[in-house]
């Protein structure tokens, strides 16, 4: 009997798959006798124990049956011949949501330069080796002392209390733990808000340029996106639509990706607009903790007297990316609906991780980490900026924004085609550069670059900027 094993996983599992395939495609018909285990093992070069395990698995699943003193035989399965796959089976989406979501299957921009020596990827948090040990201790403690029952959909009360105290100290935002909803990150925050607030075709105002994650979630949900441009003072509120949108998405403390801060007059104007139009605002505070010239700004929601702002924060950016945890500060009128949407999505966020984070915040570990991270990120930022000034000179215009985890540099004299050539030349030299243009609804007149500095040391950033200067020399405007 000829069988070909696929080479993946344990030998007994490979043998199970090969025998199943032979039975299902008709090569071994009902009533066929399988070879004796000792003989079969010898022919295949396997141990008899492996063959016995495979036979036992097939017997348990009903593919074969044993007859005492006779051997093992293929069961009399009622198999329906498989129909040929048609174009419709693979090309037609099962739902309107799936059809819209298909355009986001290709996420090559996020992993365009993985593996390069100098990867200036933006969006990734700082890697702090000391955090590994501290977090390990917190997880061990939480596992020993936490209940193993499912945490409620709202989130662990201790964590929601710590978040309230933190927001009051650092963001000027006073709220109650009942208004806090623990989520698995910013992506889920947008998804829950979309489910609660939007029907297909509803209008959502989005900053131009915009954050990819929000754009993807809302487009897949079926929202009609209305871009409003941003300038040095953030969202241009004078260009908000006359007809009321359902939702406005903003990053007021550090606009992504330009780095602009929404000015106080515009914050007040935006809140007045939301109150008059009876629409909602999502305030995405994705990296508001990282300012290097002053204390963090007060949150937009801290000025909101009409309770129209949904504040979204994340720990994935401040601690580490594999910690999929964030939170919403909910308006009271949306609490029940958002909590129900969370329950229907995944019941609750991981309980042990919530307990570990609550204790980490309570004992001061979280803010100690933030102080270390700000100091280290400031050093890396200064190294990047000094390198740009030294090696790029007036060939780039650096956008001043003393916050966040990336720098925006506009390329002077380049068009988009030439900038693309620069990016790929840098890639070939081991330097990962990312363009600004994909974040715009309509590409800007001149090209720019997002230069992330979290993943490289100060010394590596100096080397990267020297290499960047060489790339500019090799691919001039």
C-alpha cells in the first residue's frame, strides 16, 4: 500500500491525515482491510507504536473499525462526492461586510521593511527589557491571587478604579469607574463604537490624513467617510459638514500622523459643533503620555460639558504591543449599549492580565515605566533630529512636534515618484523608510516620510541618519 506523508507534525498525525485522504477520495473503499500494524510499520519505516496510535485515532473518529482476530477495515461511510469548486465559491463574498473588508487583506505597508538593519517603523512602542521581569512578577502574582472566573464585560473593578485615578492625575479627566469599559485595544474600541452608533451609510468625519486602523474598521462597517483636513492647529473645524454626521474621529493631543495638537479654540469649536449637531466624538489618545517639552495636555473630554466625547486610551502603546488592552471612557447614555456590544464581541477581556495591570498601576510601576520611557524616547528623538539636521540638511523640512513616537520630515524638491525611488533605494541599503502619502485621502502636493525611532537605539539612529544622507545623495530630487 503506497502512502505519502506530508512531513508536518508528529508521524502518527501525518499517517492519520494520509489514511483519511485515501478513504475520503475513494482509494480505500468501504470494507477494505488495512495492513497489519507490524507489516505497515516496517513498510513505512515507522515504529509499530506510531501505526497503532494512528489506527486508534481513525477508529475513534469512525473511519475504521476492528474485527477481533481479523484486523482493521474501512467503515461503510456514506460519502458524497465533492463538487468542483466554482468561481462563485471563491470570488463572491459571503456578506456585504466581507466584501468591504476584502480591500484590507493586503497590509504590506505595515510590514514593508521587516528584517532590515535600520527599521524606522512607526507605531511600535518602546521595548524596555526591564519591563519583562516586572510584568512577569505581576502576572505570577495575579495568577496566584486572582479568581479564575470570567471577568465581567465592563472589566475588573480594580483596574477601572486605577484608570480613573490615572486619568485624573495625568489627563485632567474626572470620571467614575462605572464609565470605564476595558477593551482589547484601540481597534476594538472603534469596532464597538461603530456597532453601537452607526448603520451602513452613516456619515463619519475623519481627519485627513488619518489613522489606518480607524479607517479600516469604519470602512468595513459601511460608514460613509467625510475627510476634513488638518493643519498646524489640528482639525480645521470650519470645514466640518453642514449636515450632521453621526460620528467624528479625532486625535487631538497628537494628530496622527502629522503630530499637530488641536488648539484650545478649535477644541471648544468642535465641542460646540457636536452639541449643536447631536453627534458623537471619538477622542483617540493613542500616545498622549509621551510629551517631551511639557506635561501631557488635558484631554478633550475634560472640556466636554455635553457628554458627547468617547475617550479611547491604550496600554499597547505605552507598555508593549502584545498586551492587547485598552479602555473607553463612556458617556453615560452609551454605557449600556457599549457594554452589551463588548459582551457580544468577546464577553470580557483577559482577567489575569487585568489584575496584573491594576496592581502594576497601584504600586507605581506603570508611572515609573512611563518616566523611563519618556526619558529614553526623548534621547532617541534628539538623536534622530540631530542626524537629520547633520546629514539631510535643507533637503528635508522637519515638522516640529515635541510628542509621540515618530517624526515627520517633508522632502524638499522631490515629487512622489522620486520619493518612491528613494524609499526603495534605502530599502536595498538596509534602511526602512515609510511614506506619508498612504495616510491621506488625497495625496499631498509634496512627499513626506514618517520616521519612527522606538525600535532603534541612539547609536543605531545616528548610523541610520548617516545612511539616510547617503541615500539622499544617491537619489537626489
